[in-house]
């Protein structure tokens, strides 16, 4: 009769823990399943995860290359073709445009970066654009139509 005081696990459902280093008769005495010699056979062995056995490690084998300019300024960019498309679609009706205007209406995403107007595409409308920077071709195209490229 099964009652709480004499319940037992099913035969073969539990495996005994391997007890190493308990004499030669156990079969796991002597080296305690660690093999013969070397660092891994000794107590206190701790290899760093990236240790390669004394071989020159990967992060030192692979050469450094390239250069990061700490003074580089990353710009939000907007092409004149895109501005003209927005005018044609009726999304821009004003002729005086500023960096804040482009940011407020979501044409430019990052508020921390300065705005640079690039000259890709055609501009057919006379505009007065205020931005942090202009490419040569953009400035030329704006001024050829009688508009103004104002650097803020």
C-alpha cells in the first residue's frame, strides 16, 4: 500500500551522481577523470573565455585600420528635388523655409543634427531657404531662380 511515509521513486528513474576522487576501486580515483597533465588537470584552473592557449589572440592578430575624425559634423540632408516634389504635392505652400519648418513637418528626423541642403534634383520655384549649410550646386540653383540661401 502506497502512503506518504513509504513512497519511492520508480526503478531507474534516478541516476546517481558520479563521485570522483574516491579511491582506485571506484574507477574514478587517481586523476579524477581530468586526464594526465596540463592546466586543466590542476585545481584552481580558470581559463578566460577568450584565452587561446597562448596563441596570439584574435583581437591582437587582426590589424587596426581606419580613422575616426572627432571633429566631423554629421548633417541632416535634404535635396532640392525633394523640396520641389513637396511643393508640387501641395505639402509646402510657403516660400520662406527654415530648418525648424522641415523638422516640425517631419521632412527631417534628427533635431540635434544641423541641416544641409543638397543640389540633387531640379528646383522650379523661387524660395528663401534658411539652413546651416548648402552645397555649392544647391546654392547656385536657388540663387539662379532669384531665391535666397541663408546660412544660419
